[in-house]
C-alpha cells in the first residue's frame, strides 16, 4: 500500500528543465502580508492578528511578532527569503500554530505547472493489519477526464499548492460551505497530509488554492506558454488559517496507513489579488455541504472522487474523476473504518473531495482521498464524523462575524 501523498518536484522539472521560481522578481518587502492563528495556552482569543502595510513597509503587531519569535521566526529574515530555509526541529507542530505569509507572485505559471511527483510508495504489509471490517479489494475503475471547462462541470474542485522540505508540492481540494457565512464561504477541504507532515514534521508553507486550475483542460505542452491567468482564471487564494486533526498530527506519516482515518483538513483562504469583495464561493459559483454523519457503506450507491493526479501515467495538469460503490477498509481496529473505491488516480489526487448524492438528490462531501496501493487501482478516504466536524467548525467560528 502507498500513501497518496503530496506530489512534488525537486530542483528540475520534467525534461530536465530547471523549475522557475521568479523569486528575484518578487518585491518581498513591499508585498508581504501575514496572518497567524495564535490560540493556545497563552490567553489568545484565536483571532488572527492584523498586519498592515504603509509605504511598502510591513507593520506587525507586537503580540504577533512575539508569538512568531517564540517559534524562532524572524519576520525581517522571513520576508527576505528565509521562508526557503527549513529546520525540522523548528517546524510549527501544534494544531493551532499555523503561519502562512502571502508572497504575491510566488505561484507563477511555471511554479504551478511544475508541481508534480516521482510517486512514493510502500508495500502492502505497511498497513497495520486488517483488524476491523475490510471488504475484498475493489476492481480498478479507470479515472475519466472531466469535460472542460471545469468551472462548468466541477466548479468546487481545484489544486492546493505548497512548499515542503522536499520541494514544490501539490494536492487537490474542494470548496465547501461555511455555516458562519452562508453563500459566502472561504473554506476549502483537503487531506491532513496536504497541510501538515504528521508526527515527524509540521505545517507546510506557502499554501495556496487554485480553483478550476487549467479550466480549459489544456495539455502540458499547451500550458508551456500559458499565462498565470490562463492557468488560474479564478485567482490564487492563500490560506490564512488551517486546521487538521490532532490524531493526524500525532500519528500521521509519509507512508503506510498511520493516521489515515483522521486524514482531513480545513483551510480558510483569502485572495492574493482583490476579488471585488466576493468570497471564494461567490467567485466560483458554488460550495459543497459536508456530511458529518457518515452513511453506512450499504446505504451508499456510489461515490465520485475528484482530483488532479500527477504521478505517472498522469501529469497533474488535468482534472479527473472516479465513480464507484464504496467498500470498507480497516487500518486499525480502534480507528474508524475507511471508505474504499476502485480508482486509478495517483499522487496529486490527494485531498480531492469524495461526493455522494443523497436521497434528496443533493450532493455532499463525505470524504477525501487519503491512501491507495503501490500499483494504482483503489483509493481510500476517511469517514467524516465528530472529529472532522470539530475541525470544520473551529475554522468557521474563527472567522465568524468578519
């Protein structure tokens, strides 16, 4: 079994071409904005501290500056490029300590296009035994390409881009509703391993969501000369808050099934460029409700999983879907049993939404892609219950009234 972990590029893109970061062209000092979640045992109310910019100079509140210093982050060094320097011992690990400065222009067309993966995998023996109820392995279901434009056929889907010690990485994600802001959601659902490395690491950096990435479904060759607006027609939306389960933070790993039953995350985003006051939901034209009362497998006729698979034979540029009746997969007897479907999608599809259409004819998100086998053929995702609901509600409440 392999974990459908984030896809990444090292220093060279496909064909040996060096990945362009365009960092020298980015005026970091004048375009850096920053928010931080700072709730914990320090008496904070959990609301992001405000950061302002005057005459190209960043003004950071003293309380936020002190909070960051406690984690070894020097803002002056950060905005001049220290975000590139990783020290595993200094990773922010706790569920509420998420820091993600906005660096305008960082995600240029080259950097977005080249975030793909030499897939990583492990043997089937890495699953911690089928101690609970596990059904027979499903037959592979060939992933089908979604008909472009994606904004018409799958408006809530998109790519999640970020940086990790291994390089520029990519997952998939879904726009979901926000009970605190009906019709005006800025919430995105993805996998926990797409925002946090789990028990041996911390939060990833430069998290940004691109709805309807490559909306026209162009090939990799056609995208070589594409502009940023062609690749990201609905903008780039940076995470200003993120939360995953404490179970993922404590148990999750790069390979195997550890923590997979709690491998989910919620992100709150803000546009890099002005959106005319529109929320993400208003910008893309929709958001999916989340069903936290996970239906029994016998009650689900089919689930549709969406994502941007990047590992071979895919290249990460196009949106795909698989539809199948789910079965059950148990990783550990003490953890909730996962949904499993037949699907040939690979790494890069991580975090993509799993949607079920209920008896009322309305679609709802019921899971997300987490793990799959070494040789593509099936995917598994967590069943969403009370833990997932608490993660979701905590991010929603953080921005309620604003």
